[in-house]
C-alpha cells in the first residue's frame, strides 16, 4: 500500500510539474540554507581552531605582572614549584625576550632575542633546517650560542650556511654568538614569530645579554592525556591564591579555541533557526498544493471510498504524498547546501567540514513539516462523503 501511494504521489507531481516545482522550492531553499549555514559554521570554527592550534593547544603561557617580577615568587624555582603543586604539567620553561639589532658583515636585521632552556626545542616540537638546538651545558656554562629563525638566517646568510658562523648581537655592546642551528619556517603564534627570532641559552640571556634575574614568562606544557583547559583553570586558581588576580596574565590557545568554537556554534545555530523559517513557509506551500490536490481529485476520492477504501487509507495516501514532496525537497536541499558550502569554503580558503548532523536535522525537520502541513488536507480528504464526492463536478 505504501509503495502504491508513493507511485500515486509521483504521478500527481508529474501531472502538475510547475506547481510541484514551486511547492518544492520553499523546502529546497530551507533545507539548503540550514545545511549550508551549519556546514560553513563548522568549517569556519575548525579553521579558526586550526589556526589557534599552531600556538600549541597543549601549551599555557604565564606572564608575571611588572609588580611581581621582583617579589621572589616568579623566579627559576617557580617552575619546579608549579609542577609539584599542580597536577597535569609536563614541563615549565622560563623565557625572556627583547628586541635587538643583529649584524653579520654588511647584513643586519632587527629580531626578537629569546632566552630559553635547552629543552625548549623538544617541548615545542621545533624542526631544524640546519644543525640543532643548543645543549644543556651551553646554558649551564652561559655559552654565547644561538639558534636562528628561518627569515633571520636567510637575511644574514643569503648565500651560505649559517651553522658554524658568528653573528653580532647589539644590546649595550656588540657580542658574538656562534650559530648552532637554524629552524625550519614555522607559523607565528600569538606571542612569538619564530622565523624572526634568535634563541640563546636562558642563563646567557640573563647574565651576559641583559643582566637581569627577572623572568618575563613561563611556558607550560600540559602532560599528554590531561585536558589543557582544566589544567589552565587549576593554574589560575593556584596563582590567584599566591599572587592575586592582578599578579599575572595567563594565555592558553586551548581556551581561545574553545571560545571560538562556542561563538561560531551559537552564531551558526541562530542563523540556522532563522533559515528554518523558510522551511515553515515551504510547509505552507505544501499544504496549499495538497488542498488544491484534494479539490481536484474529489471524484477520485469518492470512487475509492465507494469501492471500500477506509478513511485511514485515504488519509495515508495524502500524507504519504506530502511526505514524498518534502523528502524529495530535503534531498535536493542537502545537495544544494553542500554545493554552496563547498563554494564558500573554497572562496574563503577554509577546509570543508561537512556537518552530517545538519543533513539529518534538515531532512528530519522537512519530514516533520510534511506531516504537520499535510495532515489537515489528508484529514479533509478522508472525511469527504462518497456520495457528494461522486457528484462533484
């Protein structure tokens, strides 16, 4: 019986192609809008998260306030203290930085000089075009060695390898540093451009470059298996207790990624709800075509009732016809919405992340619209008196 009613529905659609196309248009536009908005929103969110992830979603950076740098809390022992008191921390790396002039012969450039420990490269998964990162003994002995970012290396050594060469760092006076490594090009994070940086041992920075015991920042790497945002919250609570809320600033790419995900998700859902209004408008169009269909097929209904068709059978026929219309419109809308999503994400240079949940949601809602707006015409058809229906002109 269901197959028979579906065949009748397609016959009715073929008999009124223009009217059917106009009725389907509202459903197709509604479904396509919902699919496109949710898919584009998901793609935008994922692209933002990918960009933020460059900074390391398992990293947290702590910046002591200027008033706290001389209190004795944010010192080199703070790293071991934080690891001991807060669970889920793999390593804590002190870091200092400042801008300096770098020169090799006639070539010169301004760069960020960053003082870090020897395990900084491994912690941040840095890759090397030449050489390697400096070693622990370089830091212990305060040796004047350096690792160059790719852009600085290209500027200072355009025609030769940088490793084994010397660069002059200008602070109060020029000092020569031996280049031991050159980084592969790496996208900048929110607080550091790797390509335009020069990395030197932490002790060398504090005792030979700027002569300061202050720590500018602490880079915290979260242990694998721990949630970065949860660990970040624990660090916040810990620091609030020992230095107060004004004693530091904390930056976590994972928190930014979560915030971006929430914002784009809320915005996409809001727009999808607005787009769903067009589905309701399409449902009104379905109701209209079904009422017209009932009026045109009154005699047919009378004949079917006269030969024994029950009201439930008549009602089922018209409900299935309405459902067939909306399901067809739903599938066409999914195809159109996917094509629109592909076009927009390609134009914006985002990676496409199809929202399969939106497919199910849009198709399910279109089926609901078919039942909701098809019910009244179906009930009206099922209640027709067979004698009056047969006498209908």
